[in-house]
């Protein structure tokens, strides 16, 4: 993931914004797959389902979504209605991108303190989930961590968000190979 508009980010920042979220998502997905397979085997072969499996897999999904939002924000790949803004001439395009980036920052600044309150309440009350009796601070902390890291990701690459010069690994691969991307799929298969 490179940012063509400025110098590369320091490795500790990249590690915190890119590597750690990828690791968390990878571990969470593998854990979810393992729990699902164990539940299927238990349910259909031993007639003993794991009663907490579905609840835990939902919490794993919450973690992957909110931690994944950090990567999406860092790369500028979130869903956005940029068809109109991408056709605007230069000063207006940057203004619209600026408003979008600031809006994300404002949402993060609103959600973070409110979610902090919820996490504190879950912690102090030792609230637990119904079936697995998992401390509810764990799934709620995913929201807090996701929004904090998204705020950092947007702030670190704010200038690139405004200029619209964000690139991802996929963008770089397309640039290297050219064309419509079919040769990239062929290369990745080999």
C-alpha cells in the first residue's frame, strides 16, 4: 500500500494501521472457521452442537468488520458516492473530498467517547453474553478500537484523501500490468 502523493509512512505507523489489523482479522477468521467446523461436526456426527458457537461467531464477525474498516479507511476504499465528485474540476473535487474526510473524522470523534462510556459500563458491570457468558466488553471494544484506528488512518493520510491520490496494492498491480486486470488474475493463479 503506497501513497503516491507523499513520502512513505514510518514503519511503526504502517505496522499499527495495516499489519496489526490484518493479523487480527486473519486470526479472527481462522477462529471462526474452526468454531464453525467443530460445531458442524458436533451437530451432525455426534448430535451435540456447541451451543455457544453461533454467538461467538457473531462477535468474531463484529471484530472483523470494525477492524477491517481501518484498512478500508487507510486505503480510501470505503463505499462512497464519488461518481459525481470524480468528474468535478480540480478545486471542487478537493472540496468535496475534504468534506468527506472531515465527516469521517467528526463521526469518529462523536462515536469514540460515547463508545468509551459503553465499554466502561460493560467492564464495571461485568456484563456477559447470554449463552457463552463472554464478557460483553470484548465485542464492544471492537467498535472502540475500530473507530480509534480509523480516525488515526484517516488523519495519517488526510492529504491523500483530500487530493484523491490514495492507492492500494491492487491499484499498484493494475498499474504494473496495465489492461483490464484479467492478466493479474492469471498471474495470481500461477
